[in-house]
C-alpha cells in the first residue's frame, strides 16, 4: 500500500517533466469539460482551463517551472502563428475594406485605456509600476508587463520587489481581464442581436449572369477582343449560338443575338449589361441549377490542385482555355467561391470547376493533379520554418526616438506577423502554406489551451492570498474597471455610431486587448472568419503601441 502511495505521489505531486505533462493535461481536460457549462446564454469555453489551473496551483500542486514556461510559451506561439496563417490571405485586402478604420478605432481604445490609467493614478494613489501590472493583466497583455519591468529595472536596478509586485498585480487582474472582455462582448451582442455573417477573401466572389448580345458593335468580334473592352475582370463560360451551347475559346467569334453566360463580381453586372446590351433575369446562382442538363454534351467536374509546382501560379499562365478548349467557371478556396480571373494566383487545395469535353477535362485533371489524398500530407517544413522566423522576428529590438530601451514584439507579436506574411505571400514564392481547416483549428485550439493551462498553474499559488490580504481587492476592482469601461464605450460607439458589424467590432476589441481567449469565445458564437481577420488586422499595431505606452508611463510617472 505504501508503495502505491509513493508511486501516486511521484506521478502527481513531485515536480518532474513527466509530472508536469500529466498535471497540465489533467488541467486542460477538466477545464474543457467545465467549459461546456452555460450560464444563461454565456459560456466561458476554454477560459475554464485557466481557472482550473489557478485552483490546482492554489491547492498546492507544483510543477517543473522550466517545463511549464516552455509549454506555456510554445502553446502561445503555435496559436498566434496558426491564426496568422488562417487570416493571411484576407489580411491585406481587409486593409482596403476598412482595416485602416479598424486600426484607428483600436488605437482609440488603447489611448482611452491609458488616459483612464492616468486618472486612476491620481485618484487612487496606486504606484505607476503596480498600475502598469494591473493594466497588463486587465488587457491580457503580458508583453507590456515585461517591457514595463525592463524599463523599471533600467531606471532602478534595485527595484526587484516592485517588479515582483507588478507581476502579482498582473496575475490577480488577469482572470477578470479575460472574463471582463467576454462579458463586454456578450453585452454588446445583446445590443446588436442580429449578427451579419462576413466573408473576407482575397478576390471578388463569383457571380453568374446571362446576357443577350444586342450591341451591334460586338457582332463578329472574338471573345478576346470583347474582354479587352471592359477594364473589369469577367469570364465568358458558355455561349448559346443557334440553340447550341458551346465552351468559348479566346478566338471564338460572337454574333448578334448570341446568349452568353458570364461570371464576374456581382457589382460589375451593370457594366456588363451596358456592354452586351441585355441581361436575362434568370438566376444562375441558385444551388439547384442542373448544370449537366444545361451542358448536355459537355462534362463538368470539380478538380483539385494538388501539384505543388502550381502553387502561386497565375490562372492565366496555364492557358487552359486555348490549349484544351475547356472553361473554368468556378474557383473554390476553403468554401469561398472566387472569380476565375486570369490574374488569380492558384493555391494548393483550390477546387476548380472545369467544363468541356470529357477527354479534354481528363487532360486538365492530369495537369492540376486532382489527387485529394496528397492534401492530407502535412507540409511541416514550412510550418516549423515559419515558427523559427516568427520567434526570431519577435526578438528583434526596435529603437524609437525618446524611448530609452529597445522595443521587442516578443513571442506573441513576432509569430503572428510572420504567419500573416506566410499566408498572404507564401504561395507567390512557391512555399506550400496550405493547411486543412481542421488541422489549422486543431493547432489553434491546442496552442491556446496549452497556454491557458500553463498560465493558470504559474500564477495561481498566491492568487487568493493576494486578493484577501493587502491591496488585492483594490487591484482586482481597478483592473475590472480598466477592462470594462473602455471596451464598452468603444464597442458601443463602433456598433451604434459608426455602424460597424458585431463580428468586426468583436475582433477589433479582442485584438486591441490582445485577448485570444475572448476571440475563441467570439468564434464559437459566430460563423466565418470575420472576427479573426479583424483581430489579426489590429493586433500587431495595438500591441506595439501598448508596449510603447507602458514604457513611457514608467519613464514619466515612476
């Protein structure tokens, strides 16, 4: 019996590498199970992992600190890098579709937070180092805490006790920093109950429309000549001539009275109607269209790009229409239909709808690959290479005028920026960044859960003692105010005054407060990647500004 007790103590209580893995796994599993509970319509989801870690640490469970720090930081790096890969293709187009405005709103939230901090400094008399610890916890921004501690150490190398108090202030306010943003987002959702879904992509959506050529100027012109008349991307996918449907080539001649089916951006249909003369009112975008009955003598197949050498190649460079007499009517990327414009860069995993004669379609299938099993093979070289670049980039010091110490983006900032760049530009350099949706979700969930479990175990030992004794309650109340007030004010203004969507506003708030746990809550409530795209859009600049402000506050007020 004694041997069993000693064995159980060794497995669960004596700090070691194995014991740390066991405890961390137990904390994560129990937290995920409790996260399924709902209070009304609100569920904290994976945030429960953090609280289970705090409770375990409070009741005396200790782990190997080096191993725990590694697991915590590695989980964070995996999460932010996978998030960057996911939103990378939509990141830069989002800047053109309101991303600059979202960044300005996010900076307004950051500025309001620090103005409130200065006000509380004079009203409550809390020291600025402790207040910076509170702000770091209330906004779940640990890089800002590290920057503030480093600045304080440069000013006063003997301020070891003050630096420890800063970390404790961050730890006791961190839980409500997480929960406070989630509560604020739940309240904002009540204000905006009807949430519009959002789809951001790197190219216009495909929209089908039928036209009759009534413009005499087009009679006798080739498809290539007609395409040059309009400075907007569109593709003629079918031509009805004398009652017979044909797949057009670039040299095919169009005649007065022909009917054509074109795919374009929906906003361009009015210009196409002016060009061709008359638009038919039949809705070709209905999901119940029987394309086989439309084409009859033609074959329509969905082919998947699985050849790595086609990754990043422009669609027009393949010259599929001219060489094989087939047409590409759709390009499906991760569930989003894109306009098959000749300048569209193809990516591994794209699904192309190809229409033409059977043998020609088979030849195109050989060119594209069309071997779905190949997509299941993970491209880990690019994944780990991106992690290396992200961590290295996060360690690069940036020197700013008037700031005595260099700024570093750290493990939270560097990987997400590299992930965005890899997702956006990797295919252009023939880097295979394709990850299935399920694999990306697994990486993100695994990373953030590992981070939360490690954070809870690391910060829970003195958590309740600090709250019950000393200034703990004052810190918690101050942190909750710093979390809730700016978030609600800016969120309300964004939705009600600026007429922004809830998903974009929620993503902006999560990114501005560097709160991936709240982002996971938002994503569990909504469909689409709208919140994640805005999160990644505002996150780098917001975190950078918070780090700078934290150091400036120490330099001025400490």
